[in-house]
């Protein structure tokens, strides 16, 4: 907790959150301000803590699965993917090719919807009210597509150990293809209205610069890390599922400022479209679910499985003891590390810049307070 | 009539004009709020208000009733007299300038010799209201908003003054009717395009409209200076904002867009030319609305730099050039 120095009468404390329009959830930030400038900053967490890791230790692994999408409700499918991937790695269950392709397609769709929501919310932080309704319009299409096959719109529990819950049909494929064509058209609007907007560029260029050294020290991942110019993406560095078979690039930034993080996210969306296009072309026939025993016990030992979510590296670390109940489950979420550099990053910043920088980190608070 | 003859005719004239002006402000606010919500809706690909009345035209009236009937919440630690005073202080100066605005040759409450100076003097009070509101609210966000409002308004009053002066130099009069009359051949927007642009940008900033809405900057200061206000306290700030928008647009119309002059004469032009005036004012207002819903907010230092580094030097140079050309 920031202690106010009684001799220093220049600064005062400003309590931002837990209810504030730009903290996107129940994050509280205590700001020590000198006029409009931030002297010191401290994020306070725990308003939405639900003891997920402890819950994992008290029930069978299947019963805990439904908690996954409740952590990151904006991009829930990669969280599904990580968990079933972990169990598959522990037990050595084979997954059919078709199921892996379906997982990649739906995960990337979910990544698109998450990024679209972020673009809108980020611009809302910058005071542009309109773009969020356009991105929501696009996102709505993705939610409709995913609702048809997964049965839910936000908190998906679609993947199963050894496959997926339901097969996709031609309707899904056609709708997805139509949507991708539409989204490519929409990117032109976003470029004209947002990316080339002089006020937008002036607000973000040179604001919140994260150096490569700083990014490494805090262990940030995702677009925040790639915006600083470090090419690190779990999909390429520790490939899982069928990502090695697909051709895509990892966009990186140069200066590590908020504008680069925005550009990286926008380019990632284009890469996601590329991935989905290829995966739809190659989608093989066959079963969508492998042979899975009725009862799966977790073998003794330590296991780890990492996936790339919309926000960065998500890593599950599980210790099994031969029963169905995990002995310990550690969840490493990207937003937590991405938030942790905020105090160092925002020292001496203007309040408005701090809001913009925090927006560019793409934080999802229930993922931090899990 | 015996009763009326007890009063001097000037007194009756004042009362009638004030009633008309206040009514007009409320009607204008109702129209503008509806228009703003509809335009914002269509810009954002949604229908806007649709439920109350056909296409939601009664929505603003219902909202007004809601605001009036709402309980006024006064936080415990506020400075009560100042807290109550601030909304009135913000609303009143948005009424007075209507006295000198020439809607047409005959629709004007009073043609003062110093009409434009009168408007500038009165609208400067508005910033005091925001400062009082921010200070009295006992809320750090409100204080932030108030401080921003003060420095923003002071910064942008200078370019407004300079751009108005360059028009006044050409007309040799401060009277609003005189300025309109001087434009019967050519509108000043064609002779003074730079002054018009400078005036319009500064006018946006003076009325605290996006992209210069820093005093209320929702994502930074929750609601800025009116964070603690509810009910009609908030409503008066709102009315004041729309009143000020109308004033800024009508000054722009009078000074640059030829006032009530139209492309062709109407019958009973002394009265009906109000149509031309309204068309021009509402065109500017709609432009302001469109700008608000399109652009992101600028940062505070960028805003002040815009005023001190760009608009003021540009308008000074413009004024000098005007002076040299006019007086040669």
C-alpha cells in the first residue's frame, strides 16, 4: 500500500476503482498524483477472487473443467484448450486430426472476438464512443457462429478430452467463410477511421514504452511482449495442436509503445483470419472424438501445458497423485504478469496516458483475480 | 389594458422576451438532445430512441420529467450553498446571450451596440460555474474536471476573441445586426476562412464538446465536474451545455455565414428569414454532434498546445493581415 509521506504536501492520493469506467471490471488502482501527473501507482487485486486453484484441489478434474471459461470470459476457448491439452498430455490420450482442426478454428475465432472487443474497449478508454459498436457488431457474428456449435455465447465448455463435444457441419463452415470475407472488408473501415486517425496516433505514439529488458523482467507475454519486438508466441515456440502444419506469421512491433501494441493486435487478427482460412481448407474427415476411457485417473507426477490465449501465455501446471482429484493445479495467466509492470511503466505519466496504457495491456480482471 | 399601462413598455418587452428566450432554450435542448441521440444512434448503426412516441420523439421530454422529479442528492461533505449555486451559475449565462442574437431583422430582443462583446463577457461566466461545481463537490475527480475546464476555457477564449476581431475590423461595428448587414453581398466565411476554422475549433473547446470534452472525460474522470450532481442539478449543466452550443453556432452564423441572409428572398423577410438562420445554426450543431461521435479525445497537454502554439499565432497573423488590407 502506498504510504502518504506527511512531509510531502505536493502529492495526493486518487482512488481509481474498483468501480471506474476504464478499469474494465473490479480492478482498483491507487494513484499518488502530483497534479495531473502520476508519482506512484499501485494496483489492488482481489475483489473478484474465487479461489479457482483451491477449488481444483477439492474435486475431480472433470468437475473443475467448467471453471475454465469463467476465468477469461472474453477469450474462453484457449482456456478450454489448455486444460484438455494438459489432461491429454498427462494420460497420453490421442486426439483425432479433425478434432484438432476444429479446436484451432474455434480458438482462432475466439481470439478474433476477443481482439475485436479489446479494440472497441481500448478506443472507449481513449474517448471514442463509436468504434466499440462496430466491433461489437462483428463480434456478434462470431458469437452466433460459436453459439451454433458450442451451445453457449461466452463461457464455452466445448472441448473434451480426446476431441470436441460436437462435430461441425457445413453450415458452420459456410458461415465462418462468409464472416471472414466480411471482416476483411471491415478492416478497411477500421484503418480509415481509427488507425489513420491523427488524434489516435498522437495519443498513443511514444506513450507507455516497454523496453525489451523490462518486458523480460516482468515476464509479460502476448501482444504486450510482441509489441516490444520480441518474437515469442506459444503457437510457434512450443507448438501444440496442429499449429505447426499451418502457415502464419507472428507480427511484432518496434518501439514497444501503445501504438505498436495496437498494431500488433490488428495484425494478429489478420493472421488469425489466415489460420482459419487454411484450417477450413484442410479440415479432414473422420471422427471428432477419440477413444477415451470412462474413468480417467491422473497419473502421479508433474505436468505442464501452455497455450497462447488472446492475451498471452496461459500455462497449466498440474501435479497428479493417481486419483481423479488433482493434488495441485497452478494456473499461470497472462494478464497477471502484464498488469505487474504497470507501476514501473506509469511513473511520471499523465493520468490520460495511464488510462491509454492500461487499455493497451488488454487486461481481463477475472483472469487475474481467479 | 389599464393594468398593463401601469408598467413602462420597456418592462413588458423585457418580460415577453425573457419568456420567449427561456422557452426557446428548453425547446432547443429537447430538439438537440433528441437529434444528438438519433444521429449518434445512426452513426453507431443502431436506431437510437424508439420506444416513447413515434421514433422516440417524446424520449427527451420523458427524460426531462425524470430529471426534474429525481431526488437531489447532496453528499455530506460538500459546500452546500456553492454546490446548489453552480448549476444555476452555469445555466444563466447561457440564457443572456440570446438577447442580442439576431434571428432575423425583427426577431431580436435588443440590438446592443456592443452585442458581440456582451456575448463574450456573459459566456465567460460559464467557466466560473464549472470551477465552483468542481470545488464545492469535494471530490477529486470533480476538482480535476474543474481545473481542466478553467485552463481550457481561458486558453481558447484568446483565439475566439482574435478571430472575432478580424471580422469586426472588416465591419467596423460590434452590433450583431450591423455585422449581418455587412454580409449582404458576400459571407465572411469566404473572406475569412482561417478565422472561421479557428473560431469553430475554439468554439468546440469552449463548449467542452468531444474531442475536447476533457472536463468530463468519462474514461479518465468518471464524469468530471458534474460527478456528484444528480437530478436537475445535472440537468441544468446539460441545458447549459446545449445552450452554449447554440450560442457558439449562432455567433458563427452571424459572423461568418451571413446570419439571416438566404440564397433567395422570402415573403415577409423581416420575420421569415429566421428559417435561413435556423438552417445554418442547426447545420453547425449537427456537424458538432458528428464530430463528437467520430473522434477520440485529445490529451490535455495536446489541447493546450493546440491553443497556444497553433490557433493563437495563426489568428494573430490573420488579424494583422486583415488589419493591413482593410486599413490600406
